[in-house]
C-alpha cells in the first residue's frame, strides 16, 4: 500500500491467511498489522468480518484499519487503531449465519 511504502515500510501481503488483517508493514522495530477497507464514495463506511474483529481489532495491539475513501478517483487514506476506530464509528453487528441443527430424537 502506497501510504506505508511511502513512509519507508516494508510490506508483506497476508490476505491468504486467516489472521484478521491484509498486510504486515515493518520498519525498524515497528510492525503494524493492517486491514484495508475502501469505498468509491467520500463517506467512510465498511464491513468488518468476525475474523477481522476478533483476531484483529479486539486482540491485536498492532492492528490498524486503513480506510480509503474516494478510492477510484482521488484516494484519501485515514489510519485507525482499535480505540480510535471504536470512538469514530458505530460498529453494529449486521449479518448472522444460520446453521441447520438436526433434531435429536
């Protein structure tokens, strides 16, 4: 991601792993675990999966959310840690999964 690479960070893509974030950015003794969310509009809004919430935001002090607005025209990036994210956004559970449970007779 250009934002961190421009600040001299090395980048490792981990989107294929169930770790709760997309990239690991490192520079010296600093390591950040970054989940990227984007929208074509100028109002920041995103979906956060259960994994991103549980393994990322709730339990990883290195976790950050990079929110990209106007992603298709003039991208604007704002970085949130878990505390700032919870103060800035109303995080509301949105989707539930229904799993069939066979009746036990």
